[in-house]
């Protein structure tokens, strides 16, 4: 076959396949289920937030939002998995201040390096922690807890969902303010930590209301205070840590959705709209309120600013005194 004819036939074949390729590239997003990767184990606070949001987000997207828990290494396993995924909007991370600010600061990772791998979509919610104890400890207030910690010959222990988690930092900062020494016992997730507090293996836990609400109602755990700026609407008799003698004490967990860097802006906008729709749902807001979770819904730009502030805050903290084991 003459060379010119071969070139003509090759060009014709390419032109015939072009519309099909264009149609494939222009398929509406999403056209298959979207995965929301969690950095914490099933049964923890991230899992609670994700499962409350998933139905409404799925409805808004027109595809299922599948929850994929990948705990371990203070969230690094999940973060690295999402960062390495294709930037096509089908792999999301439910990030929190532990994974994006506290743990990277403890590893010495620079804020710039942390920011390069993932792009913000929406700041979903904030939630304070509850200081809770096993009732067998025999204390009913923070003052009584501090008195007991100072009186016993060995350190009282507190459980957390892992080193570098918000629960770890809240308990550590409280102990410093109270002038007491507590023993940190990190677990692979919040559910495992609470299980041992219930069993009496560890007497104290700082955790979100959503992970222990039924246990408080059943009297299996006793709440002493909440770490937020305001009392919980669902537990108005529970004082804040600040009201209990520690003025200015305030620490909460935040949750936000992030995607691999380089995800196209229209896909980011589509995801933001879906999560904002879920957060605006009266049913979602009612369930959030019952668990002490405050919906936010910030834009990607506002979330990016909040991330910068959080990363620098915890980096400064680590430089000043280090994150303890």
C-alpha cells in the first residue's frame, strides 16, 4: 500500500474515534460511586460524621457515597492513599485537625509540604470533646478529678484515639493547665479506647459526644465537662472546662473534605455543593445538634485559610514544647 494511502487511512480511523473519546471525556460527574476515605477506625467520631452525611450527599450527587475506613499511623495511611489517587473526584478524604495539622507538626512536616498533596473542598463541621470517666473512679467534677489525680501515688491514665489526635492534645493541655500528671494510653481508634474505659482498664477519656452519648445516658460513663466555648445544647447542665476554672480553655475537632491536588475546579465545586446541600438538610442538622456537632459549610477558599491557621498553630505548639508520647 502506498505510504500516502496508509497515512490517509490512519488519519481517517483517528478522526472516527475522536467523537467517542470526547464523549468519554465529557461524561457527567459523577457516573459511579464516590469513596470517602476515613483516617480513623469504624465506630469513631469520623465514622459518625461520615455516616450522618452520606445519604444526603449521595442524593445530591446522584451516586452513592461509600465510606472507606483506612486507620493507622495517626491518619497518614488515609492521607497518603488519597493524595496518591487520581484527581478525578472519586476519592475523597474526611480530614480533621489531627491528620492535617497536629500529626504533621509532630512529624516535622512543613505546612507547605502538607498543603501540596491535597486540595480543600469544604469545612464540614466542628465538635468539642467531652471529658468522661468510668463511674467507678468516683469523681463527679473536674475539681474532684484533679484532687484525685494529685492524691494517688501513680498517674491516672487517659485513653485517646491515637498519638497526635485532638483527644490526646486536649487531655495533655488540660493536665498542664491543671498542674497534674496524667498517663497517656493511645489506641488505634476511639472505639477501642472507649471499650477499655468502659472495662475500667483506663479511667478517663476525652472524646466527642457522638461516640459516647448512649453510654452517658445509660450511666456507663460519666461526663465531667465539655471542651468547647459553649455548653452542649443536648446537655445544658454539663459545664465547659472554662467554666470549671480554666478560663480560655477551648479545643474542638474539625472535619473537612479534601481531594487530591489537581482535581478540576468544576468537580471541586460539584462536591462542595453536594456536601453543602447535606449540611443544610434539617434532618442532618437535627442529628448533628443531638451529638454536639456544629455544621459549618465553608467555601474551599475559606477552608484553605482555616487550614493555614491550624497548621501554623500546631507547628508553633510543637516548636515550643513538642508533642508528648
